[in-house]
C-alpha cells in the first residue's frame, strides 16, 4: 500500500494533469481580458471565503483531525477541471470555466501554501502533530500540477495532430487515472471512512452546498447573465483534489486526510449533478 500511496497516486495525478494541459492553450489564459470582472470576483471569492466556510464547518462540527485536515486541504485547493464538465452538463459558459480553472491553478502557487498554513496553524489541535512547510507545498503545486499541465500544453502546441488523433483515448486515460485514484484512497482509507462516515458526509455536503451558494450569491450580486451565474455556482465547490492529494501524501505524509477528499468528490457529484439536470435549460444558449 505504501508504493500505491506514495508512488502511484502522485504519478496518476501528474498523468491526469498532463491530459488537462492537452486541452488548454495560451488563449485560455488571455481570455481573462474578456472576463475581467468575473475572473477577479470568482478568484477572490474562492481564495478568501471558501477557507472561511471550511473553518466554520470545522468549528461547528468538531470533526476528527483526519477529517479537519482534509477539509482544510480541499478548501485551499484551486478550482478543479471537473467544473468544466459540470458547465458542459449545465449548458453554461465553458470558456469562462476553463479560464477560471487555468488562472486558479496559477494562483494556487501563492494561495494554497498561505491558506493551508493558516488553516493548520489555527484549526488543528497541537496533538494532531501537523507541521506544514510552505516551501514543500509550493514545490508540490509546481512539480505535480503546473509542470505536467505545461507539458501537456507544449505537446498540444507542437504536436496538434497527435492530440487531435488521440484526444478520445487520452480523455479515457484521464478518467482511468481518476478512477484509480478513487479506488486507491477508498481501499487504503476504508477504516477511517467507516469510522467517521456520518461526519465526513455531513461536512462534504455542507461544504458543497455553502460553496455553491457563495458562487450563486457573488454572481447574482453582480447581475451576471444566467450562463455565468451557473458557471460560478458549480465552480466554487469544485476543488482540485490533485493538489490536496499531493500535499497530503508528499508533504505531510498523512494519507488519512484524503478520507474526506474522496467522500467529498463523490458527495459533490451526488449533490450537483441532479440539481444541474433539473435546472438546466432545454437547449444550449444561442
């Protein structure tokens, strides 16, 4: 199990991130100029207020350290690529979602070490024995997230024919990597999840609902069109579990923190997908 957790999990994440990079271009980052208000409001809201939601849930629910640590890591993570699929399903603004995911990932180099450091210092009990070196977090974000994404972008830039021919297979490979991540964490943390199933599910569902409500409130307050409202609503709760995994495994050596992350992923899909299907328009906007 040690090799699966400390070797296979990081490699699976880097593979998945490289496939993500194959879907990105520099235009996705330049598109910030077309969505300046939306990008600024979403990034500020996610970086500042999602950790506060996580902190409030920890103080309210008083979960075990394994759950609290996982919640801190999830709340500090950038927006996940799954938000793009939620937007596709909801017939929302996929271009804005991709731009938010790309810029959020870049911002994570600075935001994730700061937020996780603050969270562990203030919210974890001293007896939990968690020491989080900021330099280690930065290194994991860069080597495990940014570099694989950049490698994928380079391949797309210089070998577009290869990417086009194998796009479907590569997406399937990415899904297989995600499924393998879920299986490894579920099997390795089965005892922790079983002992704390109720509190983990409660925290996961509450964080998903409150994060989505925050995204909805931001978009409504700024009077965005419907597609941007949906994009923000599904984007706020969609957190990159890749970052959480890299920090938990390679920096902290605390695989039990992923017990929350894996249940959160499943609970989030169970909450958001039915709502999206029930509320989406009958056809895509013109």
